C-alpha cells in the first residue's frame, strides 16, 4: 500500500472527506470550514459527546465566584488556581480518561489561567460554558485533522510550512461561526445525542457546475 494511501486510511472516517478536499486544493476555505464542522459533529455523536462538561463548567464558575468575593486590593494567590486544576483532574479521572473530556479539561485549564490574569473577571456562567466548549471544539479539530495532516500537506501541496500554516489559519477563521454554533449546542447537550452540523455557509456545487467553471 502506498504511503499516502496508508496515511489517508489512518485518518478517522468522518475526517477523510476533509483531507481529500484539502489535498485537492479545489475547495475554498469556507467549504473546508463547513466540512470540518460536519466531521466534528459526527465525531462527537460517535463518542457520546463530552462527559463531565457541565461539571467542568461549574469548576470555572466556582473559580470566578471566588475571585469576585476577594477584596478589591487583595493580592492574587495561586491556591484557587491550584484547587481548580485539582478539581478538573478529578473530573477527568471520574470519566475514565474519555478523550473529549481530556481535551475539555485541557481547554478549561487554559481558561482558568486566562481568568487568573484578570483582577476581577466579570464573566457570566453562560459565557464560561461557551468559552470552554468552543476551545474544546477547536482543540478537537486540531486533534482529528490539522495535527495529522499538517506535515503531509506541507510535503504534498504547500512549498513551505509557513504557507501551510497560513492556509490552516484561513480555514479556522472560515469555520468560526460553525464551531461557535456547535459549541453552544454541545454545552446545552453534552451527550451530543441531538448534535447536528450547522447549516453550510456556502452552497454545495454539483459536479456539472464544477466542470463548467472557467479556469483562471
């Protein structure tokens, strides 16, 4: 089996279409963004969503609530951050190392560090939930696709890593709205039982339309 075929087989089935669109260089960034959102919704349904996501959100809420209770001129200590990290580790352990939960815990830790840099963060519970859910979704897209395909695409399609990175950032920017919608639905339904891909941002083109497009 050729190396590139073996590589493609190693990509989860839901993400193979994304990879094929990427290596062909025909699909726009918006089309790839739609494909990523669709593949992520499928992957989340397959693995049962993100067990413990609401508990993770509660750790963030408790952290913010504790910071709000501090005196205005109180020096910022590390104990609450340490307690938050420990609580997140316990959630990860309780979920048996579920892959999505592990990613969500890593995302929550980065949110905690970000909040710790603010003297008195004013963030609602809903905002915290969306923050951790959205970061989890972005990390999952990296895990399933970009980290796997990045080196291969540099060799096959792009002349430099810089060009590949610029393309990757353009795709991520294009899928922002789709990921935000998915993240909101995931926060509301962490089991992902009813999770569906957001509506496409670009219309699907038929093969006939593609063949009739003028070459530029």
